[in-house]
C-alpha cells in the first residue's frame, strides 16, 4: 500500500469492540462504514457486515447496486481497511476469510501482513487533567481536559448528555466557547474553538476541539512543562 507520510507498524493496537472502521474495495467503488467486533490475535479481524437497509441510511458510498455487495464479499476480494484511533489512522490491505450467516452478520478478514499509520494531527498532544467548563445549548457543563496541544485539546464530558446535542454545534457557522483552569491560576481562562469530533465513550462524551487562535495562555502552560528538556 502506497501513501504519503505514513509509517509502518508491527501490529494493530487493542481497539475496543464497536470501533468504527471503513471498508473499501481496491478500486474504491465500494466503500462503507461498519463496526469492529474483535481481533483474534494475529489470525483474524472480525467486523459487522451491514444489511442493505443499514447501508441505505447513509453509511455507504457505492457506485454499484447495493444488492451486489454481499456477493462481492463471498468471492474473497482483497479489501482496504481504515480505522481511526486517538487522531491516528491505521490502514492495511486484507482479504475475506469467511462471511457468516444471515443471523450473525459477521465478516471475517485476514490479519494484515503490513500495517501503516498516519497521524492526523499537525502537532503532538500531551496528556493532562485540567478542569474545564463547556458552554452548550443547555447550560455550562463541567468536564476535564485530557490532552492538549498548541492547536487544540480533548475534553471529556460526563454521562447524561447526548451525542446529537453536540453534533449540531459542528460546522463552519458554529464555534464552541469553553473555559480551562490552568495550573497556578485562581480563575478559568476563556477560549473559543471549532468542534471537530464528538465520540461516545463509556464515561460520557469525548470532544475534539481545535482552538480558534494561538492563545498565549496555552503556549505558556505547555512551555512551563519543559517538554523539550
């Protein structure tokens, strides 16, 4: 597999069940999103095989009739898989081992011989635990900044808030206002950012935010960590 700015790796990380993955044909004509069921050591990867009804609700980009896609997998075509985890894309080629029956709806794939990753982030993010408040359509939400860079951060919101409440805040016409309490400060600093991603997690929601500006307070905090020493 040829790509730009990619790095070969020895194995896939320990993805959780339910991780979204993209499956595409070699020519890209059949491409859809589904979910990971599990990885069996270095032997096989198991994914959910969507029904045609699931594909029709917007999870698929195809240029061939939908009714052909199950037959496509049964001929054990080579496929390209992409998974995204913590800002990193993992991509590899694989082939179909088996298509399970109609009830289980499972697609079993060969474990890849070559795996490549590409970091989507322009800057490294550093782990932290900082108090945060996020302003939503309802009320200020208490959360935690779990990693941060000069260009953005990840904020975790506790359970009780729905994905759709935040998905509507994405896009060019919106921005998110939030506050972060930096160490050795008695008050919160106010920032603005674009909401890039919203993911559901066992503890609540994970918001990926890109800062609107190069804030001096963020730069000062990161420089204080002496990360280059």
